[in-house]
């Protein structure tokens, strides 16, 4: 199972790592960014403690913080296979990607868009007007992620040619993927029933596991040490508690923001899914397996969300 995969890119990053010559790992070993993990661990511990101390003042924000930390822990758990092997099969990677995409697709619909529609209708808005408002919020969320991606691509062409920089771009892209996920957790705990928010958090944590594995394997493949690759994989998930706390805090300011926040989080996730996550397995030969896993993930999340909430 852990044999022949060097991560391929949902962005241009990992495809560059695959295309790099055999000496790329050695080049990366010479020029990679030194990481002082004791200092990083201390800084992260203090930051998380401060954020938790601030969050405990409001139960909704505290629950969002805990949900975001759970999702970050799932990302960290995804790096554990690197302790035993540096590679995993391409089919396994595609199946994990498809399953995660199905989970997030269902979460966007059943955990975010439907509660947003219910929220505006409860406030007295007509069905047609409610649909237009939530549709506009979905578009706004997608546009926000598009703008963030474009802002992150403002590097010159020469810099983008380096395999090391491309893989770091991939790591940053995965971190950007985690932004709407963390936001969705925070918004959910800020305004929808706790049971439904917990189901959403579980679904997000479930699909975060392969993300952590892919990030860590990408860095390992270009010459980073096992400790550095695992550490960076863990770091890629820590944007989620920050985004979760921000999302819950915004909703806590005004209940009128809840439908827009729910719809915006759904739009952000749908953009990432449609633009990068779902197309990636179809560029290779395991599209059918990935599609089957997508449907399985969608059905699992749908059942969890509709049966338990």
C-alpha cells in the first residue's frame, strides 16, 4: 500500500516535484529552509493557549475553537504514516482525495447551505428572496477564495520554476484549503444546533487526514527530513482553529450575519473542490476509483448529517 506514490499536484506544486530530476532531493537538502522546531513548538503552544483563553469567554467561540483544534489534530494524524514509509500508492491517494471531496461536498449542502436557507426563512424572508440571498453569499465565498489564490500567485516566473518553491506553494495551497474548512466549523458552532455542528466537524476532520499525509509526503519527496516533513504537515492544519474562532466571533457579533457566513463558507469549499480537489484524480488513471470514493464520502456525510442532527 505504501509503495510507489510521489505526490501529484492538485496545484502545480506537486506535479513539479514529480517532474523534478533525481538530484532535486539533494538540491532541496542543500537549500531547504532551516526549521527550529523547539522554538516553533513553544510559539504555537503559547498562541494556542492565548487563543483558547480568549475563546473561553463565549461558549460558542470556545466550542468552535475545540472543533478547529480537532480538525487540526486530524491533519496531524495524517502525517503518522511517514514514520513507517515515505511513499504511498497513487490509487490510495486518489481514493483518499475522492472520499474527502465527497464528504466536503455533502457538508457544503447539508451542513451549510440548507441551514442558511432555513435561517433566512425563519427571519421572515420569502423563499425566492432567501434563495437569491444564499446564492449571492455562496458566490461571494467562492470569489473570496479566488482572490486569495490569485494574491498568493504573485511570484515571478523564475521563482516558480524551482521545485522547492513549487512544493511550498502546494503546502500553502493546502493551508488555504483549510481556511474555509475552519471557517465552516466556526460559523456552524456560532449559529446552528450543536449536534449539526459536531457532525460537520467530524466530516471535516475525516477528510483532513489524507491532506496531512499528502503535504508531509510532498516535502519528504524533495529531501526534507522526516521530522521536518511531519512538522510542516502539522503546521498546515493549524489555520483551522484560527479560522474557526474568527468565524464564530463574526457570527456572535450579529445573528444577521449567520446566513451570509454559512453560505460564504459553503461557496469557499465548493470553489476549492471544483477547481482543484475533484479534477486532480481525473488527470491520472484512477478516476473511477476516486469517483466511487467521492460518492461513498458524500453518502456517509449525508447520512451522518441527516440522521444524527
